[in-house]
């Protein structure tokens, strides 16, 4: 996945790590085929790829999470550690769901 972090953002070690993780996703959609949340809800944002796009957008644009975005995080059933690392990077910066 292509990322658009600024040079200044990439000076933050968490952003640099997030950039590497985001670039691993080739946004093929195969993850949606095995994601229980996506299978039940059918919303792209409730699948792993959709959540990755949400995190990417918030990190790149320094956006806070709103109620709609928080809903997708609360339903997150992804089991891969990389994506939980992304969520942790973002939560350290902005995300205050509870």
C-alpha cells in the first residue's frame, strides 16, 4: 500500500514503523474473505483492509477518531499482531474511545 507521510512525520519512530507495516498490505482483499466481521456486516470498513485504510488516513492526516471510526475499531477482530501495533501507535497519539 502506498503511504504519504511527510518527512517530518517519518522522524517519529512510531510513524516509521507504521509506514513499514502499511506498505506490507497489497490491498488485494483476500483478508475480507476470512474476516468474520466483514462476512457478517459486509462493510469494507469492517474488514481488515478497511480498518488499515482508516488508520492510514488518520496517521497521515493527523485526524482524531470520530464515533463512526471508533465503531469500526470496536468491532475489530483482526488477529495479526501488525495491525494491533498500528492501533497502538495511533491510540498513543489520538484515539480515546473509552
